C-alpha cells in the first residue's frame, strides 16, 4: 500500500521518470440496490474500474405502482440491512 501511495504521489506530482505505469481507480466495494425482501441486487461489482456505466431491469412488486424508493448500498454482503446505505 505504501508503494502504491508513493507511485500515486509521483504521478500527481508530475515526476518525469516513473516508467510505464498506469494507475486505475477502482470501486472498493460492491454497489447495488435493495430489492424486495431486503436482498441487494448487485449493479457494480467490487474492483470495477471507475468511471463505469451499468444498467439493469427491475419490475415493481405491485401492479400499477407509479413510484418506488431506490436505496443504493455498498458492501460485500447480500443483505441490505448489513450494508452501508449510500443514498
């Protein structure tokens, strides 16, 4: 980790002799939304290079529903009550 931080500092400080390095930012935790029953539906897996675009199709629980709350969570777990609520 210290080596990675030193390399990042060199890149940000515009050092000239850092070699052929490419630094990628990744998502450290899985991002998903809460579905019926409190289960997290994964949208963006951990270690995905960011920025990224993902989409998914979901349906409503009841017929003729006009609005739904969307809760975005981040975790390595599949139950939303054990996850960190992002939004």
